[in-house]
C-alpha cells in the first residue's frame, strides 16, 4: 500500500513538473513586443458583439487587443482593407486553434489556415466548380427544384422543411450522386455535426481550454478537461463526414450505379493519396454546407427569406410574375439560361440577398 501511494505521489509530481514546464515554454514563446490597448475579457461577447466592438473602438482606438483572448479587433474599414487586402499574404488568414484541431476541423477546407496544402485543395475546389463543370448537373438540379415546388403546392405549411430538404438534396446529388431526404442518416448526421460544431466552437464554450491551451495534452478524466470528450465526439463525426459519402460515391461509380463529381475526381486521381485527401476536403466542406440548420442556413435561409419578402411585398411579387409570364409565357418554368432576360427577377433575388444575407457580415 505504501509503495502504491509512493508511486501515485511520484506520478502527480512528474505530471505537475511537466505542466509547469509546458506553461513556462508557452509564456516564453509569447511575443514581448507591445500590443495595442484593449480590455481584459474572460470570453468573447456572443450577443450584439458588434456593439461591444464599436464601444471598444471608441475607447481604445482603431486597433483593440483583447489580452486574455489573444485577438486583435480592427475597428476601421481603412485599416482592415490595408492589412487584410493590400497586405493579405502577411495578415489575412484563418485561425486554427488547438481546440479546433482536436475537433477535426482541419478536414474542413473553410477552416484551414493558408498554406501550400490549402492552396492546392482550393485550386482543386475551384476547378471542380467551374461553370463548364457544373452545367451538366443542371438537369438533375431542375428536377429537384420542380419536386420542391410540387411539395410547396401540396403542403405549403411545411415550407421550411421543404427548403432545407432541397439544399441537402442538391449538394448530395451533385457532389456524391446520392439522393437523400431529411430522414436519411447522412442528412441527419450532417445536421447533428453542425449542431455539435455550433455548440463546442462558440466563443466562451470552454473558457478553461481557451485560457490554458496546454490542457489538451491532459487526459479527459482530469477535472476541467471534459472538453476533450466533446472534441472526440466532434472528431468522430468529422471523420465520418470525410469518408462515408466519399466511399459511397466511389463504390456506386465502380458498380455502375451512377457517377458524380467526387467519383469522377477520385477516378482521375486514383492511387494519389494527397489528391484523394483534397477531394475528400471538397466533400467535407460541402457536407457541412448541406446541413442547412439554423446555425448555418445557406440555401434554406435565402429561399425562406425570399418567401417572406414576397408575402410582405405583394406588389413586387406581382411585377416579378408579370415579367416571367411576358418573357416565358405559361408553358415552362425559368432556367439559368433565362437570367439575362429577367432583370427584374434578378433584382428581386439580389435585394433579398442584400437584406437577408445567409452568413453574418
């Protein structure tokens, strides 16, 4: 018993020494150059944060440094353009925190910091979504939009469910050649992953981890390290998003059940591990967009905002309908090829996007 206690105390002593060394190295490596003025806050403001940023700007100036968060707030558009646009190679980047790495967000192209690897993946992403590449997917997209319109006519009270389903079906069909509905496990997993990310990556969700990043090296059963269990859950979901649709798309292509953008790219770069990882990154980034929950809402938000705008502004709706009837008649629905001929309808959707952007600006 005494020997066991002695070993236990020795283990705690070694752990404490390691923690002290890690913290010392962390403090030494931090820059000693002076920072701009700013407040000391325990966590980032979540609600009406732009108001708080404005107040800080009035008190501290154009550059506001949050000491406990290691975050610099730019409170002047001229400064922001100068640093993030004119000197973008130095200052424009995405922050990948230690906690984000634990959660597997390195698999999401939209979260990865600038690097040669990121540029290679971005190039492949842009090539995959060239106009000439996506044009051939229009017929399938039209079919799904027509089905969406039929659902709106039959059950208009469920319009929000229909808009969310449309976004998911368009992305899964184009990327992986998969036809899903809101009850499909793939669609539900995408929504659940977004909810997990929204919950655990929100500013202030795990203040202990934000304050002491070295805690990521500690076991999850230690007090204050429960964030690792949440991170492991998110990592598992991210890996599933990275591999499951990809494997299904490749398998369907090989067995003659249909092709897709991902399957064609995988066949083109078969055996190339790096390119396959880039292809998966394209899919994972789109997978997250397909979730369309209240936390992200790209396509569904725009469509629901359009419906709201037309309900509130019947005169605008009438003018848009009149233009469609005059240009197209009553024999068919508009297609992408009709955009140049429908300037008023084009202006309507642009105004909806201006008033209700799907992402925070």
